[in-house]
C-alpha cells in the first residue's frame, strides 16, 4: 500500500504549472480523425498543459464552427483564441500558455 501514500510535502520555490484555474483548451475534431487523436495525445503529454482541461468538440455539431474550422481540423484553441491547427505547434502552445499564466 505504500504506492497509495502521498509523498511528504516539500517546500519549493518553483512556480505552479498553471496559474489560472479557468483556462481551458478546446480541440475541434471529428470522429475517426487520426490527426485529431494525435494532437490530443501530444497535448496531454505536455507537462505544462497536463493540469489543464481539454474539451474535445465535434466540429460538425456546431454550424458556425464547421464553417470556420471544418477544413482545418484538428483546431486547438486556448480560452477562445486560436493556438494552432493541423499539427500541434509546440512554440504556439507555449506562447499561449505564457499569456494565461
């Protein structure tokens, strides 16, 4: 059962990974979209984004989103602002995270 115990608390001078509780990613996707699955997996693997909420939304479920992003999926937004599309752009993700921190 030792694996279930919490590690002793340590004081750290490091800043928390995320400063804002409400920041969230929105990933416009489609069913059976390999690029969408790849982007989501890469995003979830980023330590800087690990504690942030990621909402995955079918772009075809919203006519306005479909008109705007339908040909660009996967499309990643952070707090409503476009971060990247097609492939995960780590530089753009880091820039967007810096703004919400």
